[in-house]
C-alpha cells in the first residue's frame, strides 16, 4: 500500500469516526433528555400517601433527635440508622406539601440536587447504584407525614437536618401567620 493510499484510508477512517462521534453525541443528548424526563416523573411520583404501618414500625426506637423552633416548639423527630434517616413530622402540625419553601428549597435545592449528584457519580462509575442517595416524601392527602432518606453519608447528615429544620420552621411561621 502506497503512502498516498494509506493517507486516503486514514482520512476515510477519520470521517467514519467523526460521523460515529456525532451520532453518539446526538444519542447521548437524547438519553439525557429521557433521563431528565424520568427524574421529573420520579419526583412527582415520590409524593405518595403513606401505607399502613408495618409491624416493625410499631416497635420503633426512640428518636435520635428532635427538630425544634428557636422557641422550643417540636417540628419533627429524626430517627437515624447507619446510612438512613427518617424524619417524622409532628402530628399536631399540618405541614402542607404546597407551603413554601418545601418544594422550592428542600426538594429542588437540597434533595433533588443530592440525588442528581449521586446519579452522576453512578454514571461515571464512582458510586454503586444501590449506594446512591434517594428520598421519599410520605403524605396523607397534602399533609407531609414523613421524609425517608436513604444512603445518607455522614457528611450529608448535618446538612440534611439543618435544611429540613429550616424548611419546617419557615413553613410553621407561615402556618401561624
């Protein structure tokens, strides 16, 4: 094969590779759009009515901490396990899922961002899928009863408690005023 033929062949290979890269970029863009759509549906579907208590839930351990207002009003009880947290909102307060800043701050800026960050780590192979952060908001109608957080790292624990307490305190202020 002459040098000229070799150059032609390499140019053809380059053209094929460039076309393949363009096609893969288009496919990747489409997959990202589908993933975004699925994440949005998951966000909507994660607002579920609570199921009937399981027998194991009836024998709960005492809460590991309580989230309170500055004046000492209990907003929620926090039950912590090794890599999960369950935040049970006070039954004497009707925290409505539509009261700001629940969705705009706690969901969109905190929980969804953590889930997206872990999802990116999963896609890069840096994190196993079953170790990715996830959450579920359990409702009774529009009233938030519980927030279940799974795969919570020690670094995120304080941030989550702080964000949830701040959110509930702001919601409580709106409920009172």
